[in-house]
């Protein structure tokens, strides 16, 4: 995927950059999992129903540039600041969804 394609995918998934995602009260592990599946599917250019949330993202061949792109998309979508290592520390969509809920709760406190 080219840099232009990634920017387009970012806009399509995160919406208007000025339009922050809903607050902690509306995010759930399931809603974040769904968003992440859609994001990964867009980067892989494959249907969302073919993305397994228990498979390591690296097993899909996603590299460090992808990780940085998704971290930026998450920051825009959730309107929070994330350490990109959260993606490495939580290598599956399932683990990342759980970690993001904890991060939202911590930043909301």
C-alpha cells in the first residue's frame, strides 16, 4: 500500500481528522475490536471477515510502518496519546482492544 493509500485509509477509518472518536463511555472492547478489524482489513486490502482477532498482526506481514500508521489512526479516533509500543506489547487485535480500554480508563481518570 502506498503512502497515499495509507492516508486515504486513515481518513476513511478515522473520519474527519477534526472529528474525535466518542469518549470512554461509548467505547467497549467489542467496539474497539470491530474498529481494529476494519482498520487491519483496509491495510491488508481484504474483507474484514477474513481477519482473525487472535492472530498476531505480524503474522499478517504488517511491518513497523503499519504499526505507526495504526497508532496514529487510533490516536485520532480515540482522541488520546498512545505510545506506539502498545501495538508491540499487545500483538493481537484481542489483546490490543483490552489494552486500549485500560488506556482510555487511565487517561479519563
